[in-house]
C-alpha cells in the first residue's frame, strides 16, 4: 500500500491452511505489494471449514485472492465456480481469485516446480522421475511434468492406497506418460531409488518443526541423481543435506515457492511481480 494505511478500498488476499503459523506467504506478498505501491494486504488464516471460508470469500467484495495450502488443495475445488480443464484433471488447486463474486481456481504449484527444475539446469527429457507422496502438491507437479517434461517414466510412492491409486489412474487416463505406482515400504523405496534419475519429495516430512526427519535413508542415493524437496521450511531439509553430502545436485523448495507465489501475485493484482524482492524477503526469513 503506497500510503501504508488500510481503507475501505483495500483489497484483501490470504492464505488458508492447517497448520498455518509457519507460512511465509504474508511476508512475501506484502513486501511485493509495498514495492509496487498497491493497496492490498495479505494475511494468514488457520481454516478447518473450507466450504464456509470460501463462502465468506465470495461474499466479501474486497476479498480478491486466496492461496490454498495443506490440507485444503483438493477439497477447495468443490466450492469453486470455475476451474481450468488442466486443473480439473489435476484435482487440486492452490490459488483462488474472486472475480466479482465468482471464485476462479487454478494451480501454480506445477508450473512453479517445473520452472525451478529448468532454472537449475535439470534436463528431464528421457529421465526416470520418482515422486514421494501423492497429495495435492504432488498431483499438480506430476501432471505438469508428465505433460511437459518428456519423462521416460514417472514412479509414485505413497502410504495411502486410495490417494496413490487415484493419482496413478488419473495420470494414465489424461497424459501419455509411463506411470508406475507402489505403496511406500522400505523395499519399494529402495527399489525405486535404485532406478530414479530425479527424486521429488512432496510430503510434509522434514518440515518445521520436525526438521530431523527424512523419508530417504542416505545410503539409497546414487551418483548423478537430482533431489528436489518441495518443503522450504527449513531452507535445507535433512533430505537435501543428506543428498548434498553424497555429492548430488539438489533443488530447494524455496525456488518452487517463489515461482508459484509470483504467478499468484500476478493473478491477484494484474501486475508483473517484483521477483527479486519476493525472493530476497523469503531468503531473509529462512536464514535469520
């Protein structure tokens, strides 16, 4: 906000999730609003009742944009007025824009993750990708990479059979990629790691406050693998630290986080995002 004050014209944006206290989205978006002098404010809400939260958004004229995080990315779709076909296939969204009382949903996680990999110089063409987790963010990333990255194979592991099988079936129905899926056990993880060129971790394991946890025992890493963890708090998860210790290339979740937030900001405001400002704010918060 250029004047630094909140008025009846101020536009509200928010992130909903549970838990939500760890979210860096308010710091990032508010810094970007200030940089461009926009009359917007962004706050975080812990939400359990998604249906009524979105009814409230629809009813509040100044409530312009919403970021949706764990565990609401899939359920939120039920209460939207419009969603792009690609996001309907994905079955999860992380962004809602209030267009005069019509709630339009879309996903920025998949494009954000793909850009993070491309920016890191990771060539996905003909590679075998292992995805750990099959929840909302995993769905978005899996669909984007299956459609656009030229993978040789996408293997998915999860501990919840229904979630795992639904993602695998949806990918096989709606993309041309070769998909395999297994329940995650010590044996299936070891077998999948032995074949994987790129590993993407899409579960909350290792996220603050349980920073000492990792799904992947360090002895399963092989030379030449690339490890991407979408968790960004802490900046270097145990998974990434273990991979680096083995000499592997790693991609931090903070890159995907900044990329997806840039896309959200531009949807909320119609302005080009101040990307450098957004990245700097996040890095300051994560390293302080």
